[in-house]
């Protein structure tokens, strides 16, 4: 049977979908594109904004139209937050606590004869994610954070970490399957803590110890960490980047460059603390790319507070800024705050921040023109184009022409010209023969 996965939201969702896809593939299901005809459609939803909710509902309706006889399933954070909103669009709603058991649930439906033919999945097995260069591995889940705007603590409430031995084994398996890069992800990666006692690390293993173990015990060529908080970064932690296999890219969520807005958001740092962390990262990791998230239109955000945020972001030298307007989420403190910002004001501020983001990305990329950097090539931008796209270790998108297949290779490339989506490069072929 054919199964299609559609994923919205964070890297944690992407990692969980990747794990589910692997389970289904190994059980004989054929993985197809989210836009193809399938027997089973699975939406791994996000509910961080009303836009993500709307996208989930739209895709579920499209899936029903593509194949009215298909089994339509919704899981993820939207399914956790508001099951009733999705019941009419689906055949099955699975919350986050049961997501990892989705294959078992579907097999049980097959045995019950509810829309699935018994034995229909018995066909040749196709490995999941063939040709992929990068794999996401979940190391942690849940967040107890107090942020007033965030729905995540309500839809992923239990905070826990996976065992370090399991994570190291997962990385080894990814290496064996040909992956060149692994991304460690979770709801709050920096809070990772393996409580299993370790004779060498004391009472437990934190993120720094985990990264050390992966670098020491596996042959992964690139290791990348997802979003971190300023309080989770220290000189000792940054010393790990002496190993060139660690990607020189750190995502440090800011949310606002206004001190008073940060306080209303109940973020766990001040602007001074954030700036000191940025300075420390740049001091310890040459060529590092620091990216961030910025929310515009938080309740009560005045013109002056927005200008403060804009000014802070402009001088910070970010490699990229993910900009998004505030979206009131049910059951959060921010949704009940007075002085909700008007949509027109949000849109205007959003456009200004997006323009700043584009300019910041261009300035960062132009710093590396004329230099040569290793690039992990992903795939041709279109079949037969001979134009490949890939990422440097500090996550600059590079495009280059090559008559040779380059997918899942790491080769040096000279960065020669700015491109609206990154940089044009010339592959430096070390073995031209």
C-alpha cells in the first residue's frame, strides 16, 4: 500500500516523520509524495500559528479529494490541541503520545477490516529516504517553558530525553545507510539530560557530553544542532567546535529585540545576556552563522518597541532571520493580553523585518565570496539541469554546475557570485580523472 506523509512545523516534527516513514517502509509500505495518490495519508501537524492550522486542514481536504477511499490520518500538535477540529476531516486522529505507535494502530485497523485490506502491504520493501543526505534524530521532547505566547508546553507537556546510547546507535545506523549529516533535534535541545549514571561524566550526560560521544564513537561526517537558548551556551560547550565535523551554524531564538517585549513574553534572558552570547559564539567559532527567530506584533508592541527590535537585529549581524507575526493561541497568556496589535500593523512590520532578513542574509553571504568551502550536495534543482544545490558547513546555500552526479557528496566549492537564494559556486574537483 502507498502511504504519503505531510509534515508541518519544527525539525522535531520532521524527525518524527522521518522515523515513521522508516517504520512504514520496513514493513512493506511504499512511500510516495504528499501530492501523489496514496492509500494512506498522514498529516504530522503543527499548531504554533493559526496559519499552520489552516495549512493542515487544507492538506487533509486535498488528500480526501485525491483519493476518497484512502485512510486519512492527522497526528502531531494540532491533533493534540484540538482533536475535535480535525475529526470531520479525517478517519483517525492520533495525539503526540501515540504518534510513535501509528504503524501498530494502522495494522490493528487492517486486522479489524476497517478500510484496509489484510495482507495488502505484502510487497517488495523499499528503503525509506533513498538518496537523502541529511537525517534528523530526535534526542529530547517536551518543554516546561513559561513563554506567554507558546502553545508547545500544552501539546508536548512531558519533558524527557532519549538515552545517549540509543542516540549514538541511531547515528551509527544513519552512517551505515549513507547519510553524511545528522541533525540533533527536540523541543528544547539544550535541556537534554540522560539520567543514566555514567562513570566518566558523573550523575548524567548533558548535551555537551552527548555531542562528545557522537564525535568520538561514530563516523558521521557532519553533526548539526537545532535551536538553542543563550543560557545553554558556554565557553566549554563552544570548545566542541574545534572539531570541524560540527556545523558552524547555531540557531539562537531571540523573538524580540525590545527588552520590555521580552519581559512580557517571559523569555528567560535579557538583551544584554543575548548579546554577550552572540559575541562569545563569534569569538569561539570562526565563520559561524547565527540565525534567529523574530516575532512582530506581540500584544502591546508599540512603534518604539518595534524600532528597538529592528535596530537590535540590524546590528547583530545575523546570517538569517525567520520572521513571523504574532498569532494568538488558545489557552496562552498572550492571547488574553490587552492591546492586541492590528493585522495591518503586523503586516507592515512583518514586511520591514523580512526586508532586513534578506539584507542580513546577503551581507553574510558576501563575506565569503572568493573563498573555498566544503559543500554537502543534495540534489539537482530539476532533473537533467546539471545544477546541484547544497550547503556549506555554516549553512550557506550553494548552487553549482556539474556534469557528474554529485548528490550526497561533500566537495570543495569556490564561492563566486551572490544568488538570491544563496551563492553560485564552482566545484573544485579534487579527483578530476
